[in-house]
């Protein structure tokens, strides 16, 4: 009895090893198929093909496994194979943490983003006047903040809303930034304006509504200055990462990601701040990850706790909108902080122990 048991166990071990060999042989074939599908742009999952394979296998099933068990076992094998193809794809992405284990650190006019310290980016939603910019710039400089944002091109939901001052706004931003020794970030909405942007600003911002403007992404990939890419209003993290890949694959490796809230059914905030995006993006990519607490919430009363949450989750920086007189702002008046409110927010962040300068 014992001898028979040992013989059967020995036979089982042999079968297990053969199964392991065959599974890995199958995996190699799956990887080769995945590479071909990637080049052809064909979806990796083919439900018709999977159904056909399951039907053929159950038709050949001699037992003792029931057909349902055979389907379950092979479905798990198919699932593992699909996961393997996805993992291979992730490894191939230039922005992937697996491709580059160390963090990308971006130098923005002497300010390092993505390293051990966090950065604060602040400024008005839209560039409106020299007086407005100088008032904000002076407050930022006094607070020790070195990066100012300001919109010159404003893609708005309604075509009748203020669209920004365009090139004139970029010139104003540069002049004031040079006067106060600040680095600048501003959104560019047209591929043809990338070279122009390089003359006036330090970082190109690609906004949420243009996250999948692929021609703009490609043009930004040929730029010589860093790019701040915002997550689309309904974009998955996978879509977000692939948008960044469009830029990096063209040669510009100076890319920063920024979570700015996504559209959900929630009405109490302008958008829904996806805090989980921060550690996930840090885990899956080597790019700096920031959080725009203004656009993600649209509420001044919860900016500080949301900023703290972002920093605790590992964000490399925070972006916030500041205006000398928000009530008269030409865009996003309700959500912009005035100077005293911003100073209070900044003090709260620095006193939190989460912000490292």
C-alpha cells in the first residue's frame, strides 16, 4: 500500500513538472503573440478566440474532470496569460518604474521637482493684468515660493467665456516672473505654440481637456522644457500614463504628472480628488506626481486637509490658484484664494510636518 502511494506520488511529481514546463512554454508563445498584437494595434483580449479554445478543449475532454472544471482551469490559465501580456507592455513603457527604477528629478530654473523636497506652485487661474501678476508674484516671493502658474490660453467649457490673453499673456507672465525671480508654468493648447512657449515660460502645462490631444502631446515631446501633464476629467490612470508616454517617446523625458480631480456623481465638490492616484502613479511610474487641490475640490474651505492628504500620500508638490481679488477674476472666481487666504494655507502646510522644503 505504501509502495503504491509513493509510486503514485512520484508519478504526480513528474506530471507536475511536465505541466510546469508546458505552462511556461505556453507563456512564451503568449508573449510572442502579445508582441505581434502590440505592433498591429490589436486588442490583447479576444473573447471569440477564447470561446473557441474552450469549446475545443471540452469537446476533447476524456475526464475524470467535468467540462465545467476544465473551463474553469483554462480560464485561469488564459487570465494569467493576459496578465503576462499586460506586464510585458508595462515593462516596455518608458515612463514605467520597471523601465527606470530611480525617480526622475526635474530642474525647473533651479527648483528640483521629484526629489526629497516638495514644491508649491501658485498663481492666478488666468493672466489678466500686470498689476494682478505683480501682486501675486510679490506675495509668492515673500512666502519663499519660487514657481508661479498663470493661464494665458484658457480652454473653457463655453466658447463665450474668457479665453485668456494668449501670447500677450505669456509675455506678461515672463516679464513679471523675471522681475521677481520666479519660474513659470502656463498652459499651451495648440501644437504650433510649443516653440513660442519655450521663449516665454519655464514649464508647459497640458490641461485636463487636452490630455488626449495626441498631436499636442507629440509636439510637447519635441520641446526642450519640462511638461506638466494634467489628468483628464474622466481619464483612467492607464490612459493618463499612456498620454505621458506620448511625450516621453518623442524625446522629452522632463514630464510631471498632476492629479486634478476626476468627474464623478458627487456634487459637493467641483471634481473628486483621487488621492489613490498619487501612490499608484508613484509606484507604476518614475515621474514626479503633483496634486492640484484647487481644481480637484473647487472649495476653499477644504484645501488644507486635501493638500495634507496629498502630501501624506507621497505627492511631490501642490498646485493652488491665487488671485488678489477673486470676486473680480475673469475665470474660476469662486475657487481662487485671495492673498491672506493663501498665506494661511501656506502656513498650515508648512506647520503640518508633511511639507519638506
